[in-house]
C-alpha cells in the first residue's frame, strides 16, 4: 500500500493546480451513480436505430451494479485513502461506500467497451472519457491506484461478458451466432 500512497501523494503535492482543482470534480461527477450511463441507455432504448446498443448497455449496467456494488465492494470493504490520511482536504464530499473497486471507473470503462463494440470511433472517445474519470478519482484522493486499475479491468471484462450473454439470451433464444468481439 506504500507505493499507492506514493502515487496519490505525488499527484496531490506535485500535480495539483487551481484549474485541475476546479475541473476534476466535474469530470468525476460524470460517473456519479451511473446517471450519465443510465440516461444514454434509456435514450438508446427509445430510439429504434440504437435499441440493440441500448439493450446491451442496459444489461451491462445491471450486471455491473450487481457485481461491483452488491458483491465485490461489500466483500472487500476496503477503506478509502483519505480515511487513512487525514491531512488531505477533499475537493468533493466523502464517499459512503467501500473503495475497491472504483465504481466510477468500473462503469465508465464497461460503458466505453459497449460503445467500442458497436462503434469503434465513438468507443475510443468513450475510453478517453473513462480514463479521464479514472484519473479524476486518483486526483481527488478518493481511490487507491489499485481500485482504479481493477475498476478498469473488471468493468471491461464484465462488459464483454454481459454483451455476449445478452446477445446469447436475446438473439432468437440463443441460436444466433454471437458477434465477434
């Protein structure tokens, strides 16, 4: 854990600026409670042209919520870095759930993966947005680096698995060939 505090403290004491202090809370807010991802999923479900994408994203979000928020976070129950280093003054309100994995990062990278499956160019943009959200979590001293790294990995893997499962279940009772990922 020492190396994780080294990274967080390096960011906190060497990379902070008034501009980033103002911007990072808003970048982080993009991933708050999955609201943005839910809005995108609902909008896609309403528009017939994007309904398949909307079903995949919705199924992913449900799976991600169960895996991240109802299974992993309560089991690991990792304390947040600012709770161990009380010298840090937070730029955002303290979180109420466990630190591992980063839910913001989990959902952002999984959503980016679903986007990438359907549209490579838009998916790359979404991965960049997801990376900005992940970095914001470190900048704000809300998560340890391993929380964010595992959020990236778990979110991506969950998205691929959810996509394949959703296509298997809802594509003519599983008889259609799964699209290659």
